[in-house]
C-alpha cells in the first residue's frame, strides 16, 4: 500500500465527514488539477454507477450505489470523481479503486464505509473499512505501515489482514 493513497483518502474523507455531520448541505471536495481525458480503455468512466456491497469486520452487510460525476480531474497518478455520498478514486498504475460512503453511512448507522479494491475485469474486489472518523483515522494510520505490491485482489486482502488492520470485504461492481 502506498503512503500517499491512505493520506489522500484521509484528506478527502475529513471534509466530507464534517459536511455530513450536521445540518449543513453536503459538500464534495474536488482536488486541484487540470482535467484531462481518461484513456479510451479505462474501466472507470464518468457517469457510471458502481454498486459497493460488502460485509464489515463486525459482520454488518451494506449496499450502496455510487453514481460518478460526469467529470473527473486527474491528480496524483489517478482520477477522482465526485459522488453524492463520498469520494471515488481510480488509480490505474496499481489498478486500485477507493470509494467511500460518508453521508449515507452517517445517516444510517453512524459509520463511514470505505472500500479499497483492485480492478478485476468490470469490477473490483478488496477490503471494507467501517467506523466513525476517529476509528478510520486509526485504520489509515495502520495502512501507512502496510508494505507489499499485490498483483491480485486476493493478495491485496491478505496483505491488509496480515498487517492486523480490521477489515471486512467489499466488491465494487459496475452497474449495467
């Protein structure tokens, strides 16, 4: 796991969680950068809807729909999409997707749900982190110490679990 990925996730997550924690209107955070075109063969495209399902480390089952924005600014070796309930990032270099459901989770069960997965065809599979903002900061701090370059989603999950990070599982599936 690369340090910048976990840090970018936390920086994106913090303002979103604050926006959804009161009566303030939900805000999305778009990183600075010049928008560029996605590659023609990109598995993640503007306007798509992805479905995040999963089971938390505590056994809770979740399902969330994530409708991607029609624009995706390129930054930090990947693309970030605005999604109504949280961030969605695709990093083509390491074939990873980061998706978080901040607002729905805070409204339903008080938890934020983050899925970090690796692309496999038209879907992604990986780990699901759940908790309040303080719990997720602790998880992300543990991720900074995770090492290894997984080649498959199974290796990705094994690396996270071997590091002792409490995580469930999550597939992200492109809705057709």
